[in-house]
C-alpha cells in the first residue's frame, strides 16, 4: 500500500487568490450570466464551456504547470483521465512547449479520444482500465515525470 506523509488540509482564500494570479492571462476569464427562467430563484451560470477545451479543468492544469519548476517542465507532464483533464493538460502543455502524455482508458468517450491529439504533441496511451497507483508510480519512474495531475 502506498502511503503519504501529506495530509489534506482545507484550501485557504490566500491559496485561491495565489492560484488565480498564476493563471491570469493564461485562461479565459469566463462570464457569469443570469439564467432567465420563470422562477423565484436567481440562478447564475459560470460559462466555463467557453474555455479552449470546453471545461473548467484547464484552470487546474494551468495552475499545476505554473507551479512546476523548470526541471519538471523539461521532463513533461502526464495525467490519467478519460477526457476533460487530459484535454486540458495537453492544451496547457502545448501552450507552454512542454511534453505531455495521458493514460486514457479504452472506454473513454470517442469525442474525447479524437480531441486530445489535437491538443498535444505527445500521444495517449490507452490502458483499457484505470491503472492502480502502483502502475502510476511505474509510469512516473519510466518517463521521469515529476508533475502528476490525476482525475479518477
């Protein structure tokens, strides 16, 4: 069993503000619009579908790459994703000239499989299933990647 000495802590307002500053200018500032429906409630929508990859995931990918040091960026990034995160990380990596690989299950939506190669310089590896953490560790060692952005 893999263990970690890192304990998850709540994200602070300061950390959110720092992440916002890191990604400013690299992702689209999407509008917030009021949903016009016949209701007593006011409902607002954040139009993240307007991001280059059609998802908010581009924000996290951008922040992760911004946090990586020069050595990590030169080695590349990878993710394990069935779609939106793979597209987002591949798009951000391409914008920054960073190699990117994705472990993608065979049952990922065909639209995602077709879109991802247009986002990246590096091919995806189809795993047929989600790899267990030990397989992810194998990939990390095999390709000397130091930045991992995962989605399950």
